[in-house]
């Protein structure tokens, strides 16, 4: 097979980065880092980035999709002049699973076990946003205990996600110690999840109407053990990385994004907050019981790779504060709504009552019908604004489900983040975005 035949065989078509003289001017500007914004005007000024090149000296290369530092099957095509990145283009779709269309063929009862697999590093957030959307359509309120359990579990999930990011980011920047420590500390939280939900990941624990089961006996001791250990470990990460000369040189001043550009690119989560914008849905648009707990919204000043690291490091500390307050304020009562339309009967009743058995059978086979309507709910996942748009037609399945995945949206930030930097910095920049490809290719 000739090189031209091989290229045609493996081509991703218009998704790929084309030669400069074959690229549409608008597409070329986007690849060079200018956001295309029709309502406000075509381009946003990129500021002081000035890249000079000779056309004969540039080359287009691939990074991924098999590259270990792209955090999954992400392919980045870059045009280089020497070692300087002139323009770049993320190419996605290698993991496509069609979860949104699958969700339209599953009942609302089955929906949580589908969405939990999107962002597999924060599955409980996926379950939460789907459940909140379904409950908004059903017009039901869940008991206070269920609300606080959800908040406890999702904040623990935020800690485990950020700790894993610390581990993989450390490995990307050649700190094998951070990789070992991060996986060690994440294991504490996954063990508690397994004790509570029966699974380490992809739990199907948060469901429309509440949660699948109450917290296990001794949960307070387990959770307090976690939040008394993690802050000390975070101090160790801080001491090991923050002032380390090599780490600082690899992160400070690298991949800078201004507040205006971050907003223009629709970035949310640590990327946006690292640029100095104090936008956190837990504070700006409180859901669950976030209005009843005390925590700080962590922001950066420069918007570089180092700031994105520092924001996540300190968000672990803030999540530990929230978890501690959840333990102190956890109310007694039901862990799910006592609405027979959406809630199965207690397990013990199934052996005693034919009506309970029939009710249980109908809930888990037929599901429940949701009144016609549409809703969008959003929560703050470890990667940013995670939204769920549901359209109900009165049946037992969503007519339409769409997920606003922060990893997918945040990938738009890569061209301006990479432009003008060195190819050696590309690994650090991609890692700082923290993309999860299961969520991008959902």
C-alpha cells in the first residue's frame, strides 16, 4: 500500500488538520486559537501571541490517539515550525458510544446506569444530574437525608477525581511518585464507595427519587477517616510539587488563557476559575444543600497550567470541608421519596405481599411515566458545568436526552492554549484541561 493509499484509508476527513493553503480562513483562525463567535463578531483578539513562520519550514504531526498523555483516545493534530505550535486541532470520536441515543431507549429507572459510564472518573455526578432532571419533570421532592447523602457522595467523588488528576498530571510531568501517591489515596474513597454502593465505579447509586440504599453501618467513621487523612496527604503533594523547580518551569507561564478568552470558549470548571473568574455552580446557582454549607470558591490569577494545578489542589481541601459538614449535618429519615409511582417497595415487603411483588416488578420492567415537558439541569462536576437536557413525551422513556459534557466543551480551549508554545509543553497543557474521553465521545 502506497503512502497516499494509506493516508486515504486512515483519513478522518474534514476533522483532520489540513494544509494551510487548503484551509478555509475561518477554520484557519479557529485552529490558530481565535474563537468563532457569530453573535459578537467573528473573532476575539488573541493579544500578544505573535508567531512567525516560513511556510516551507512547517510540518503537521499527530499526537495520539494512542499517546498515553492524551488521557484517553484523543488525537491532537499540530502544525509546527521547529518545536513551536502554530495551530492545532483536536480530533475526537474514537470512543463513541452513543449514550444519549441509548438513553432514549431506556426507561427513566434504567437511565442512571447508562449515564454513570460517561465520565467514568466522576460517575456519581452523571447520575446526579440525570436524576435531578427527571425529578424536575416529575415535580417530586426528595427527602432531606437523600439530598445530603447525594452531596456527601458527590463531594467524595470530586476528591477522588482531583486526586487521580494529580496522579496522572504528575506522571505526565515525570513525577512517578505523585502517580503512586494519588492512586494510593484514591483507593480509600473507592473502598468506601464499594462498601456503600457495591461497586468501585459506575454505581447506579443516585437514582430518580433519592438513592439506591442508605449509608452503611459505621459510615461516619469511614468518612471521617478519609477526610482526616486526605488533607495531610494534600499537604504532602503541595510540598512535593508546588515549589519543585522542574515542576514550576514546566507549568508557570505555560498555556495561559485570559478570563475573556475562557468565557468566549465556554470553558467552565477549574479552567475558568484558574483564569480568575469565580464561577462555581455550587455557589452561583446552589442545588442540593450547597446553600447550607460553608466553602470557598478557589480562583487563580494567571490562568496557566500552574494555576489549574493549584485550583484543583485547593478544591480537594474545600471538598473535605464540605464532606465534614455533611457528616455533622446529616439528617435522619428516608433515603428516597415515598412516592409509590417512582419508588419500589422495601425488599422485605416483597416476600410478604403479592401487591408489593407486582409493584416491584412493574417499576423495574415497565418503569414509570413522566409528564410531557422539557428541562435543563446543571451541576458542578470536577471538570465544569455538567448539564442534562431532557424532553418527556408522557411515556416511560425520555423522548430526547442531551448531555452538556464539560470535557467536550473544554476541548475547544486547546487551540488557543497550545498556540505559540513548544511541543514539549503540549503534554502539560492537555493534562491541565483534564479531559475524560468517555464524556467527550458519549
